[in-house]
């Protein structure tokens, strides 16, 4: 199963970490897309490190980083700097999507 997580707020870090851990421990893939205030989570090392978890892929809306003045410095290369296209791909590819 593929679980999509649309992150559009910076309020749910612990939930995102817990859900991702639970899903990957059960052998599920997790696709995370950040937009709006969700890009602020890239300031948190624990969030950035999710890209190193087997079965997790991550991308974010470049436009949101510009609008909110969030630096892309320090974001690992494994995390795709993209657009709403990446959100659409996640929604297409995921079996279920949750919004946090």
C-alpha cells in the first residue's frame, strides 16, 4: 500500500513522524508532499531526516518556499523541489491520502 501525506501546516510534526514510522514498519510506502505552511517543517531536522527512511519519498512546492521565505539550504537532495505537479502525482499514485 502507498500512503500519501499532504502537509500544508507546520502544526503536526509528531503525527507525521509517527504515522510515517508506523506505515513503513508495516512495509507500506509513504509519499510526502509539503506546501503552504508545511514547508516550514524543513526547519526541523527530524522532518528532513524522513527522506532517509526506506520506503519514504518526499517533495515540496518550490513556490511555497518563496512566498513564505523558507530557505532551501539544508534540505537534502533526496527531497524533490517541485510544484503542484508533484502533489498531483502523489494523489494519483497513493492508495490513500491524508492531510496534516
